[in-house]
């Protein structure tokens, strides 16, 4: 490894000072920052945001400081259909509602994996992997379909965003610590030869703790709600005493979600292969 010498650094300094273009750039970056100084105004003229095909997508839905991009994408697919069918403007489905059930289901899935690997040493690769991140925000289309089918959907007005849904950092940190503690409890029960009934009772107790955390951080998902709205013509419309399941099945979409698929690019196994697409 070559060591940086003082003479080398002095040469770089003199070369920089001798270049008037770099000095002008330096003054601009000092005052305006790198990105603003690097803007090429002519590109705004050459690339006008006008397209031959344009979809009316409504107001942008903001996932903020959370890893719910996949969830927002799926809900925006449903939102576009609902906005079109009911002539709605700036309508959103509750991302917080599906966020609650996603984390609830992930906690239970974590328990199942912990019990399935209870005979393995805690330092085994599989157990270590499970404990590293018991749950997180990420997911994909098929997981959303399962949430839709089991829990339905609600408008954003029925379960709005909270501080923890908009910024999930603290919720994830606390929930993962709690789940690691629960993993220790479940593994200890198995090691002590607890009965299946005893383990199931404890699993339900632990899941209650998870529910409590989610309810405090995200709110309690509504069991029924009224869907009241004004369409783009300012007509007031109302659907009363809906459940999340009935809202999803009878109002939001009439076709099976299994008619939509998730496309996943697969990396080639060698350089001579052509990447393929897997339909899930």
C-alpha cells in the first residue's frame, strides 16, 4: 500500500487552486450545496413532464419513514379502482390498518418458526437468523393478498396514520426485543418438556402482549365503520355498518385477488443464461 505524502497532497492543492472552474464550483457548492449546484437548468426545458398516456392517480400516498413501499403499492392498486368506480378524489385506503395485521401475523409466524427450531442450539445459523430480525416492515404482493382475504380493508379515515406507522423505527426496535424475549420463553418451555397445551396457552399469552403493543402504537383496528364521502361532483354518499371484509369483498373489488400475480426477476445461474421471470 502506497502512503500519502505531504508533497503529493501539496501538488493536489496547487492543482485545485490553479483551476478557475473548480474555484467557481467551490463557491457555488459552499452557498447552495452539491445537488443544487449540480442542476442543469436546460434539462427542465428538454424534459417536460407531459406524456401521451397519463393515469389519474390522485394525491401521492406517502409511506414516510417506514418500509411499507410494497404495502402502499398494493393499496394504490386497489385505491385506483375504487376512485374510478366511485368517482372519488384524493381518496386513500388505510395503510395503518394493513400494517397492524401484517405485524400481528409476522409475530405469530415468528413463534411458529421458533417452536419448529426449538431442538436446535441457540447459536445455530437458523435460530440466529430468526433472532437477528424477528420481524420488519418489508413484504410482497402475496402477503398483502393474505391480509386482504383474512382481514379486509378500511378507508384511511377509519384507521388513520399514527406516529409509529409513519416512523416505524421505535416500534420495530421494541417489538423485536419483545419477540426475542418471547423466543426464549417458548424455547425454555420446549426444553422443559411442556405439553402442547401448555405451549399453546403461553403462545396466546405472548401474542396478547404483541397485540397490546400494536394497539398502543397503531390503534385498534375497527370491526365496523361507516363509509361517508363526497364524490368529485360534491355529492354526499354513505355506506353504513360495514365490516372490513364486506368493504373489501362487496364494495372494493368483485374479482378474485388470485387473478393478479407477482412477477419476480430471477438472477441467472451463470453468465450465459438469460434472466427469467417467476410468476408467483
